[in-house]
C-alpha cells in the first residue's frame, strides 16, 4: 500500500460530501496516510443523502445497467402513466431530452450494454468483503443484514423477459442459485405462493440501516483522526494551476487535493473545474412498514414491482421508483405508497399491517449519468481536484471500489482498475 506520509508532512485531502462514496473515500485515504477533511453541511449519511434511504443492497451482481434494449418503446408510458415505475413529467421534457436521448442510446442493443459491463464489474468485485471489514472496524457489524438478493417471479414467462440479463450475469461469473418449490418456501416462508420461482445472487448483503451505517463510518473516520467540517463547499481557490483550498460557507479549507463526492450536488462543482457532466436526479422513494412482523433472510425484488424489499432495524423497507424531475420539485408521496400495492401482493397475510402502517416515507436523488457509469478521475481544469460521483442506482455497492480507485489516482500509483470508462471527458463526444 502507498503511504502519503513517507518522511515528510502528509498531503492533505478535502472530501466534499458525506454520503457513502465520500465516507469510503475518506477512510481509504486516511488509511493510506493522508490528512483528510470531510466537508458536509448536514449529518453524514443523513436524510438528505441518497445513501440514507436506498434499497440497502450491496450486490456484486449489479452489473446490468438501467437502460436496456427496447426501453425507448416504453417512453410514451413514462409520460402518460403518472403512477408507473418510471415517470417523466411533460414540463421537464425539453430540459431532460438531451440526457434521455443519451440514456436510451446507451441501452440501444445488448452488445452496447455488454460493452460497459467490465467497467461496472470492476467497481463491484469484493464490495461485500470490504463492507464486512469496515463494519467490523467501526463496530457496526450488527448493521450487516440478510445474505443474498433474490429476484422473484410469478411465471416462467416473466423470467423469460429477464433472460438476457441472467445470461450476462452467468457469462460474467456472477454466482447465483435458482430456487423453486420447497427450496424457495424454506428461504422465504412468508412469500405468497403466487411467486413460483426465485433467482438469488449470492455475493450480496442487505444493510439493516444504511443511514446508521454511514454514521458509523463517519465516527470511525473521526476516531482515526479525520476532521469533519459542517459546511457547504461553494468553490475552489486555484492559483498557478494548483489547488490552494476548497471554499466553503464557513470559510476556506486549505488542502493539496480535493475529491468531489457530493452526489447530486456534484454537477455544479464539477463545472467549476472544467467538466460539464450530464448529471440528473433519478428520484426514488422508500416506504417502510414499521414494526413489520416479517423478517427476511434474503433481499427480495419482485420482478413485477421492481423494488428492493429488505428487513431493516425498524421494519420492512420497499425502495424503488424512478422519477425524472428537477431536484427542487416537491416529492410526490403517492409514488412511495405505490410500492405498498406490490408488498400486499407479496405478503397478503399481513395486508392490513402493510396498508395501515405506521409508515416512514422518504424521497432521495440518485445522482445519475446517462450511461449508468459513475464519473471518477482527475478533473479537466485542475490536476489536484478529482471526481467521485454519478453512481446512479448502485452507489452503495460501488463505493468501496470507487474509494480505492480515487486513492490510487491521487497517489499517482498504477490503479488496479482501468479508470478510462469513468472519465469525465467521455461526454464530450458521443460514444
Ligand atoms: C430509492 C433508492 C434506492 C436505491 N437502492 C440502492 C441499492 O439497493 N443499492 C445501491 O448500491 N444503491 C442504491 N441506490 C443508489 C445509492 O443510494 C446512491 O447511488 C448513493 O447513495 C450515492 O452516494 P453518494 O455518496 O454519491 O451521494 P449522497 O448519498 O447523496 O451523498 C452526497 C452528500 O453530499 C452532500 N453535499 C451536496 N452538495 C454539497 C456541497 N456543495 N458541499 C458539501 N457537501 C455537499 C450532501 O449533503 C450529501 O450528504 C438507491 C437510491 C435510491 C434513491
């Protein structure tokens, strides 16, 4: 491992953003001997962060992007059905169109989809072990939840629709098991008999509370000498081609390097250092059925409902939905509650509890690029500022891999992962 503190004063790094990506990166750099500051205006992993209310899945099987062949045919439905799983409002169409066109183009054929799979897989491999190790160091192993994540189907025809994705997972060595009949029932005894088949990705784990997990990482960071500044980063003090400080609402924070890991807030900061990245909020929702009597032994995804279902410390969390809107648009809480309908179908015996709650509802911004790959690398405008954002639907699982890559790039060592596919400059030309 490279250490920044070899004999001389260690270099200092300011991480902007205390979501899961900023936290893993901050810990990785601390471990490598840097002086690390974390700049976050709210609580690290607090309710404002996507890292708080997500589907809880850390699944190394997440190699399939969101934009897939044939999706363009569904676009009229995105516009016309306000309660569908993927919604786009007419009034935002002109603003979203350039992003949407690139998004659909990225999924235009299975060969195009496959082209990015190695880049996705490179950030996923080993994620579960990294979470386990960090949880043990932070004393939060009790927040590591059920093993595996299982897609459940009501018919073989439904499975056939997903067949190309499973074929790709097989081709890229993702370990999974098929469960039917008794083997399905023994794992999920509470699941309705309407579901006849499950395919379970094995290198995966659910977190019992992603927000608390982030808080645990932030505490570990501070215990090890990292400093947290409660401030909003507003710009960069650059002179002579060097970074001098990150400007914040509380004054400048001097540093040798900075990492932009501010989730949906990253686009604005990236522009200040020369990179215009098409980053939008793919808004998602969760509804949690509090005090739910069902405790799952694996994460679940109903193929018809497209939502992650997991047992958390406080209940049964249903998380999903895609709403393309400006981050400032008020939440539409009906979208959180749509997910209750699918939960009732999965667990009809507790329909009453599912309907009548109590519930916790939450909305968050997935920071999404049109090709579903994150933006990781040196900024175009200053060699001391690095990007680590745009992880869309899979930021929880990609955070440890992102942290290692960013640390390698800052150290100037040969990265274990090829950074080319994540370059902020890839959007300058159509791929
Ligand atoms: C409904 C839903 C379900 C999901 N399910 C999963 C899942 O099961 N598995 C998975 O891997 N991923 C999932 N995701 C995606 C995942 O949650 C995100 O990709 C990930 O949390 C992004 O992490 P982040 O650290 O980049 O951003 P965030 O968690 O949003 O953190 C960014 C932080 O930066 C701070 N910030 C913003 N601007 C500034 C600034 N100027 N200065 C300082 N700080 C700033 C914010 O306050 C925030 O705390 C889901 C997302 C949603 C919405």
